[in-house]
């Protein structure tokens, strides 16, 4: 744990790491579990967000359950001089759920920017990726050498770091 994280914050992380309780007043339920006030729960979570101890508090929809069953990881070979600007621009697009830089593995893997696109069909994902390609060509001429789309073939369980109680 972060040396500036006290025992109460550690217990708060453990209590919320699998999500907030699905009750009308989740912060109150957590407060009852930890023996502190709901106001302290909210204050501490806000403080941990500000310090970077936790990254976010938010809903994570199951995209399969709401009809987005086509998933394409678009991979891009972007000139290093443009990687941050292109990544910020692509990451801000509504069709992109996450966007990140990774090192190339030459000569076999030239791609250094990854952007996940979800759609209701493969055709929808293909159209979105072509829209992204056109945007890059228009706003960052000659920044992109090539791109591909890697479609998901199965669902894997995704979880973040879990610490023991």
C-alpha cells in the first residue's frame, strides 16, 4: 500500500474494490460496514482520487448485455513525434473505450497505439475504425503508417488489482 494510506483507507479500498453495493445509499452501507460516517467515506474516497491512490469511481456497463457484441482492438503504427497528440485525439472519441501506447516489437509488431472500439456488429466496428483512420489522415497527415483491427474471439474475465483483507 501507499505509505500515506492509513488503515481506514485500506479497509475502504478492500470494501469497494469489487464495486459499490447496489443499494440506494451505497456510501452509507460502506460506512456501516467500516464503522465510520458516510461523509467520511465520501471525503476519503475523494481524497484518494485526488492523490491518485484510486483512479476512478464509476459505473462499468457490461457492453455485451447492452448489445455491443463486436469488439475490435484497432492497432496503429503512429510516428513517435505524434503519438501523444494522436492518442489524446483518438481516446476522446465516443466510439473508443480505451486508448493507450505500447512499445513496438520490431520487426514483427510495428504498432504502438491501441484503441478499443465496441459495436453492435463487425461492420459497425470496421466503419468506426475507418472514421478514425480518416481523422488521423486529415488532422495528422503522414503520422500513421498502417493499422489493423484485432477482433475478440472470446470473453475473458477482467478484474483490476485485488488486495487481501
